[in-house]
């Protein structure tokens, strides 16, 4: 694309003139342009505007590589439709059948594939850290320990609970230190994430006319949250977000961790949620007290100040954690 370059301090407003030489033969190109709309007429208007911009900037389009008027589009490892965004990994079948990696590089490859789709994986940060902590020396130990491989083989056969303690079962053949150790946690984390990537929900498009519902959850070492919206009396996920806690966050109590989760989801989705009333599901009523209180000191005062501009309805789940997890399980509909 050619045209007069703006001088320092000037605003670049477009090409100086039309009718410049074609961009054919140049190395620069734009790939995977997705034009979406709510109706056919709106689609035509947007496509026409795009073509006019291409004509103005002397850009060429490969017609044979274009698809028009599609209700579902495979786009960068996802499927986009009017229903929402669906994860479509090219190697989904291989991920589902993947055995526990035998090397650090294989584990890193698995985690890299999952990280790209982490927005679809509820509580991703709750399970992934256990696998990220594994090192080469750990995989060398795995190759030498027949009892560790036996644990994994048992889980693959459906024995997810290795602490059953039944006569002749896996639990009678495993060292107690191994049973309660990080290998069992690593196996369960891998198995859980592998199952989750095969059953990812469709993330609905955010509807500005519907009330957003935020569900916050905090564990010992991670925080997790999600944005839901109700469609036909069922909550459907819009997005998930999670992260492991930093070293100074680990000493926070569960209420403080829930505040961190709430602040994070509000920050990540600021453009979607700003100036909207929001319903928040939490395990503790302290979160509502923090939002209403004034004159707080320290980090509680800082958090209260950050939450004060938001219109939040804090709802304490009367049955605690089980109800929150029940809402998530019932509402995540593939």
C-alpha cells in the first residue's frame, strides 16, 4: 500500500490518492478476515464496506479462497456460529487418547495445546500448575518406577480413585507416600484436563440486553471465575478465567481470594461489563459487606475503592461451594 506518509505530529487519515499500483507481488498480506452480522442485509452492508476499503487501499482478494453467507465458520482453531464460540482443535482425537506424557517436552506440548483453549476450560489454573511443576528428573523417575505407571494404568481403566483400599486393588500395591504425593495429583490433573478439552462448552456471544452473572471460586492455590448469561432459564458460559495465586496471595483467606477473582474478571472483561448491573454468586456474605463498607484501611480499603464504581448484586450461595459448583455443572451445556 502506497501513499504519502504523515509528518510527525500529523494524524494518518488514509492514502493520499486512489488508483495506486496493485499490491500483487508484495510480501505483506492480511489473512483470515471474518465478517459477522446478525442478518443477511447487515452482512451485505459490511462486506460492501470491506470491499470499498480494499479498493481504496488497492488491496486484492483471492476470490477462490473466500466463503460467503456461512452460518458456521472454522476460524483459527474455533468454530464461530450464531450460537457462540466452540473449540475445534485439529488434533482433538489425539488429545483425548493421549497417555500420560513420558518426557518434559511431550508434557509442554500438551500444556501448550490446552493453553490456547484455556478460556473454554473451567478451573484450568486449578489443575495445570501441578503439571507445570514437573521437571526432567521427575519424568526420569516415572520411567524407572513401575508402581507409578501402574497407578496411571489403573486410572485409565476407570479406577480414578486410587485410595479405594479394596483388597487386591491398586491401593494395596502403592507406597503410602506415593498415594498422597504429587504424582497422584499430577495424574488426576492430566486426566481431568484431558477430559475437559474433549467436552468443552460453547461460549455464548455476550448479549448486552441480558444480565451478566459472575461466579467466583477460590481454592488453596488458584482462583477461578466465569461470566454467565441466562437463556431459556439456563445459565450458559460466556467466558472462563483462572490463574494460580502469587506467593504473597497464598496467605489470603478464602474471602480475600474471592475478591481477587472478582477484580480480575472485571478487569479482563471491562469493555463488556462496564456501566452494567452485574449479579455475583459467591460462597461468603463478607464479599457483600466489603462492597457496602466505607472507611476500610489497607488492602480491604483499596479493594473496596476498586469495586465502588461497579453496580454489583452480591448473592451468597446458601449451600456454599456445592451450590456454586452445581450451578456451573448444570449451566455448562455443550
